[in-house]
């Protein structure tokens, strides 16, 4: 793994294009175990006399291992952040979000927001943000996300169907809170959705 990591790193040249740099950062991230506890075992005690690689030294790696946190150079998330910074592509955002979700990172929502801002037509970050808002029972945010995407003609048929379930969730919450008038208003909105007439 260490040899592959160094082999990838040598291609990080100033003359490389943004897409090339991002591809290298993603490849380097792929070489790093997703579990920080496995990093030290995978890379061992690499020797490198490059002054720019102080944190590659055995002492730094050993200390990082004891702290159960890899140094940034072996931080998969940090490498993928570099990929996003290099080209801001959908592929880079997807790799970063997937990693953060595997780590149950709180940064996932922020990454999905950045992805959606950069690529408004992408369904994956929108679906994640809507689901995340639903999980917090933040129906207003979920509806706002769906309505904005619909207004911009970026809403997929699958996500358009989520609006009905968000409205139903909102109605249930209002009923539990004793907000009868608001619940009735939300029920009327839900009743206009295709899913209401289908079932």
C-alpha cells in the first residue's frame, strides 16, 4: 500500500489538469483504509527523507495510531476533500459523501449541500438532504428542497413522489401537537398529490 501511495503521489505535478489532480487524490484515498485503526497496519513504518513529508515518519504514524486518528496525509476524507477542491466534479463529491456516510460523519450534510449547489440537477445529494431533513422531522426544509428542485426542473419522478410522504409526516406531527387547523391544511395539500389518488 505504501509503495502505491508514493507512486500515485509522484504524479501530483503543478502542470497536471484539475481533473488529473482530482483523479490522483481519489486514487490515493482508495489506497488508504476507510477505518483509521487500520492505517498504521497497512502502511507500516515508511521511511522517506522528503522534508515535506514530516508526518510520514514512524514516530508520527505511531502517535497517530495510539490516538486512533490517522495523520492528515493518511486521512481518506482529507484526500477526497482535495479531490473536490481540485475539480469539484460529481465523481469527487460522490466519493467524499460516500466516505463520510460510511463514517457516519456529521459533515455529510454539508458536503451534500455543496454538491447540490455545484450540480443542482443531481438527484443523489438532494435525496440525501431530503431524507436527512425527514429524519430530523424538519418537514419545512424537506419541502423547500423538493419545491426548489421542482421549480428548477431538476426533480426526478422518484423524488417528486417524496413530497407526498413529507406532507403526510408533517400532518402526523401537527396532529400529535394538537394543531388541528394546520393538520387539515396539510392534509388537503397531501390529497392533491398523485399518490393520494393512487391508493
